C-alpha cells in the first residue's frame, strides 16, 4: 500500500494502530449536510494515513472540522449527541446487505472489485460491463 500511494503521490505512512472511525463517519455525514463532506473526508484521510492521528478522539475530529471551515460548537454537539448515529448505522446495514466486506469496493451490476486493486482490475470491471474508455476529444453529455 505504501508503494502504491507513493506511486501516485498520496501521503501514506505505515501504522500499527487502528482507530475506531465510527465518530468520524458520523461527523462526516454532518459535514456532507453542511456541503463540506469532501473537504472533511480528505482531512480525516490525511490525519489518519499521513499524520497517524487518532480519529476516534472528539478533540481531533472537532479540530479537523474547524480546519475545513465548520463551526466547532456545532461539530462538538453533533458528536456529543450522536446526531448521525442512525445514518451511519443505515450505511453499515446497506453494506452488509450488498456483501461489502472491504474498503474500497466497487460494484457495477453483478460484478465487483474488492479491496485495493491495480488499475487493470478496474479496467476489467468496466469492460465486463460494456463501458468503453472515452476518447479525450469526446465531450461529456
């Protein structure tokens, strides 16, 4: 994984510690509702994979929310009240229903690619589903 990340310029460091990401997922749902989801998820990714920070700690999550322009008082309230607990539970239930067992999982029709895979595996997923590579000169419809 470290080499694959380096190959594409992504910051990634080896960690022997796994942190429970449940609260980060809940705060991520809230960040999405505030139109800052992409920024928040990227900040959590950097914090965990690049900086080795404990993304299960409320102060860390509140700091990350603030770093993307979200109000710290609201972020703290979301975490303390677990306001998005049910939304995350629904995500997990859907994942189990769809037999998602690893992240990332890409699903198209009845075919899937599970886990970190080489580019060719994604090409094969597209090909088996009849998706052709778009010519750079083509315009999106």
